[in-house]
């Protein structure tokens, strides 16, 4: 079989290279094939393994050579079946990494609001203001004299953050402090409290406040506005901020002797020329002569953000949100007659439902948000607010923050500059820093929790897309050595963490990651951008399609999951822009992206029905790339509820065009076995291996080889819930939370199996082609929990233990692959990986040399059923292997494989372990007589 024809989406040029073997070809050849033939009698038994004879009675050597070449190609297919559908990407193990990232992405991606991350409900303004305590969300800023009663109130309620004494010391020493922080973090209130403390000496002499200050003269002779009023603490009017660089002396002259000045510098450049450090030097000198002080509040991303790197600049430390929230709750419940009110309020603040609805870490709340939360909780404790209203009010905080970030009610993004004359360089977009900040927020929403480098690279790609739309015709370079990561993280309410990543070789290595400080912020950002800013859809859609070719699974898989969610917000647009163009791409990673997006979009109705119709059509499409994408999407198990129908669609894909896409079809079918559908899917594959058509038999054996060679985390995806339309879980496999796990034969934990229940799945022989015994679907919750803790196991032992109904059909299917001439070599290699995994898991940690759990004295090892105890894989293997040994030839094959592993030149297996396996098989009564002889 040609890998190019498989992965490039092209029709197979020849007729025989990828041909599916017929039933006669499965039985032709060596002795094991005779075993298979015993259960497949009556089908083309007249053909001889030595080939047909020519007219003169002599063998036709040309036909024999052709059959030998075809047989070699068929055997090569089974060797290829151990690989993944992304093998041509040049990244080893990319499919396993993609599966792991998809599990993490689906678990992290928060679904809110009518079963969707996107809530279309309109709500009020999102500007929170900058007041630390008692923020007035709709009041205009106060200019001029700050009232003494406001300073008195702040003095009583302000809670100083860590680092506040440093701010006060710097302000006293240098007279000017540039205080940096994003809007809403309490920076203005901190500045007011600093000035209130350093100007206490003139508190009693503030009667002169309000005296007018002579206006400063302009350079052209016109009179300027100057400082509006003079008080102990004053604020500089926005129209006079230019005086900080034009005439620092005029600014200082408007400050009361011994008083303080607070100025908030603008977010956008506009006509404002930010002051330089030399201007601040002049201002500090004039203030020192008067014994006065000044605090300038700036944002890290504003034109004046460079001042934070100078000697006057310091970042405003975050407010102690936890302490502040508790204090606010005490304040709001101070007049409540119920003595238990405060205790109930504190319990609400820690309740999982409340924390989930809030979606922002309590310690990451901003000052105005802590007052809002405390006020709503106090009203709920008093009985004035229902629980649903409380949770809804808390859930709006993240959405209002996203609205503020992108709508910019307080400080909107300036329009793009007008294009220059023909032939001239395009204009410079002065809003490029703000665009990059917005792009970082969107990229972080898509890649929340991934490496800092991944998020930064993706953010720059998106910024280039947006800037190209704002100012077309101009090349936009990337700033170098001009990044302020700390300021950017603060503005985005994000933080850097240390985590582990398996991007290279499947080995966990430490990496710096970045994530929002709350699960609700990512979904809120995406909802805001996609629903309220239609002009941004084009750049975002093109950007997501570009991420599909990123070689890092942490990037393209996360982007695919988000693309699927965005598609459900506007299915027509999302399908046309995000899914359909990639589903016919030549690159396999792009098609994998499209299949992952389809799977995500099918997570709920009515989108599941629409996606099901598309995938069903693609399964019979004349374009091979569409069939390839459909095969991967069907393997997710989220699109077609009927497992047998999904398997039949996969068989049609794999059997078409002489089996050109049999490998990707087997990959999709194997993924169906790795979950709650395992019993159903394994039963279908066993039926096909017994009396299926040539195409069904081909797919069943390819799946068997994949099952032998796959690890659980290669294929398994968390299913979250049974979903609409799925059959109810059978009582035998659905375990209530109150029922603890029990240990089955050989000490193996069997999910949902009560003591005394038989280990088999019941009678599996069919008396007619139309008689299909019902196969129970396992509980999704139980299956996900059991497979999650066995992610490092070989797939089949993990599934057999987790899903009871899958054990017998899987054992039967794998026995047939071991007994078959075409698949037995690849299947035997897979069995060897099981034995090596069991040996490694059975080693007792912390012992000198290599000591196995079965060599310990009785009672020495752990007696509880805790997860991850040594020897679990070995126990499961010794429980499953007897079901795959039918007669002496099977037992001899196992002994031969063990001898081969013991004599291996590299990393040989110990003879003690091999003897233990052989003894366990003999003790089970399988090694000598075999199951078939027992039954007879």
C-alpha cells in the first residue's frame, strides 16, 4: 500500500497495490492460517496455496510471482498499521501528542451559557472604573480638588497591598512616582492614598484650597487653562496633561505647598506627547522646592509606558483581593440581625458552584469586583437575591471584562490611518501596540495554559493579520527587545506558571506556560470577539487556518478545538471558513485539524445532526481527502450515535479504491474501541473477523494490529457525558458513586463488576447473520475515570478492565490476528510491547536491583486498591492472556516470544519474569489444555 495515496488524499493509481486481501488470501500459507480457516470453512476452499496450474499442468510462475509481490505488499500494510495518520509530518508520535492535547483542551475549554461558551445576552457597560473601594461604575472622573471626605473614606477602607511601603518610600525620596498598572487594578486609589499619607503635615492648613492659580502662558502668547484648583491633593485636568512636558514648572506651581498632585496619563497617543524623564526631573525639582509630591498613573501599554522602566517608575502591586473580599462582606453584613449571616456568606465564597460561576480566581478579582461580589453575596444571605441571580451576576464579571477589553468604552482603539499616496510607504499605525495586546488576549484564549513561546508566536501572527486589514499595503515588522511581558500579563489578567510538556519524544519536560487567572476569561474573550466584532472574524479565521500547519500539537490541536466551538456560533460561516477549506487540503495535519473541529462542533444538538449529515456525505464522496477527513471524524464517537453504523461507514471508506484509505479507517475504528463504546465496537470487529466480507475482514485485522500496538493515551478521549441519542448505560457496567471498585480475577480492578459476577461478556456466538445480541454501552463517567488513570497502559488491557463487555470480543479478535499469516508478525510485536510494559510496571520501586511485586513476601506490598500501584499491568495481562490462548500452538507461541525477549541483545527480559508468566498461564489451565479443549 502506498502511503502517499493514503495521506495525500489522491486516488490510488494502480489496482492491486492497495488491494484488500480476499478471504482465501487470509488463509493461504503457513500453519496458523489453518486455525483461522477452521472457523471460516466453506468459502473459496477450492483454491490452493501453491497457485493455479497452466495449460500444460505446470505452475504459472508469472502468476505466482505476482501473488508473492501482492502478499508482500499486504504484509507491509500491517507493519504500517502500527504508525499514526500523521506519520508523514516528520514529527514522531504526533498523533499521540495530538490526542493528549485534545483531551487537555476539551477539559480546559469551559462551556457556559445555554450549553455554549458563547452567550448572546446583552448587558450593561463593562467599564469598572479605578476606584479601589466603592467604585462608581457610571460616574465621570473628578477633576481638581479631591474632597477631604473622600480621602477620609479611603483612609478607613483602603487595604494596602504588599509593596505599599516601598511605593511610599520612593515617593518621599524622589517627589515624583510613576505608578504603572492596567485600568481597574486600584492604581488611582493607591495613588490617592499615597498622596494622602505624605501630605498629612498640611491637612490642617488646607483652608486655602480652591484658590485660583495664575494661568500659564502659551508659547504664542495665548493664555492656557493651567491647573484648575489648588487643594491638599489635586488632580490635573486631561486638557492640561501636555503641560507635563511643555511646562513642568506651571504644573508644579499649581500644587499647594506640601500638597500632592495626581495625574492619569492617556492610553492613546492622539495629540498627547508623553513626558520624558528629563521633564520629570524638572517637575521633581520644582515640587521639592515646595515640599510637594506628584503621582503619575500610566498603563504599561500606553505611550508613556516607557516611564515605568526609569528611576521614577514602579508597578502598582495587586490589591489583596482575598482580604478585601472578606472585609467587604463584613462591611455589607454589619447591620444584618442574623448572627450566622457572616458564616454563611463565607461558605458561599468557597462553594464550588459559586467559584465555577465566577470563573475568576477570587485572589485575582479587582477591587471594584470584590465590592460587587460581596454586595451580591450579602443580598443573597439576606434573602433579597435568589441563587440563580447571584450566580448570573458573578458570571457577568468575566464577560464585562472582555467587553471592556475589546469595546473600549473608556478608551477606544483609534481608527486606522488614511492610506498614503500611490507609490509611497503606507502610514504607520500608531495603534499597533494596542493591536498586539488585543491579539495576545485572543491567542491566550485559544492556547490558554500552553507555553509562553507558543502564545507569543500565535499572538504575533494574529497581530499581523489584523494590522494588514487596518493598514493594507504595508509590511508590519515585529518589535524586538521592546516587550514588557510583566505589564502585558497584568493587563491581560494572566500569569506565568511552570508546567510539563511532552512535545519532544513523549518525555515530560518543564516549560513556562501562561494562562488566564480564571476559567471564564478565555471563553468570554472568544465570545466577545466572534459575536460583537464581525470585522475581526476574517483575520481570526485566517489566523486559525494558519495555525493548522504549526508543527506543535499544543498549537494546532487547541486551535482546532476552538475552531469547532466558533463554528457552532455561526455554523454556515464557520463551516465555510474554518472547516471546509482544510478538509480537502493535501497536508494531513490540516485535514486532522478539520476532523477535530468537526468532532468539537458535534458535541451537542442541533449541531451534531448537521455535522452527521456532512460526514455521512463525505464518507461516500468522490474526493479522497474528504473521505480521509470523514474517517478521522467518525473515530471521535461524537458524530454518529449508532456504533455499528459508524463502523460500517468506516469500512466503506477503508474498502474503497482498493483499500487506499484502509489505514486511516482502521485508526478511526480503533478510537471507537477506546471508550464507552468498546463493547459494541469490539463485537462488530469480532463478527467481521469471523464471517465478514473481504473489506470487513481487512479492517478488522488492521484494527487488531493497532489495538496490539497502541497505548491508551494514543486513542482515548474523555467523552464527558453520554450525550443525546446515546443508548443508556447498562446496569452491569454503570456503577453508582457509592459503590467502590472491586478486584476481579488475578487482583485486577474491574470497573462496575460486583463480586461473584462472571468475567465474560456472555454468549457471543451468532446463530444467524441478522441476530445481533445487544451489547451494553458502558457508563461514560466510569470509563473515563478508569481509562484516565490507565493512560500509560497498553490500550487493550486498559479497555478490557474498564469495560467489561469488551474483554471477550477483544480477546477473540486479537487471537485471530495472532493466528493469521498476514497480521501475525505485527501482532506478535504488539504482544511483546505488552510484556515489556508489564515487566516495567511490576518492578518494585526503591529496591536494589530488579525486584518484582510477585517476589515480595505476602503482605509486604500495598493491600489497598489505590491507583498506580506496581504490578497492575501484569495482573491485567495475566487475566487477559488466557482468553487469547486456545490450544498448544498458542501457548508455544507465547513461550517462544518470551524466550526471544529473554535472549534479546538490548534490554533483555529477566528469566524470572518469563517463568512467572508461563507459570501463571499453566495455573490458569490454559497453557496445557487450551480453552478449545476445555470446551470440547
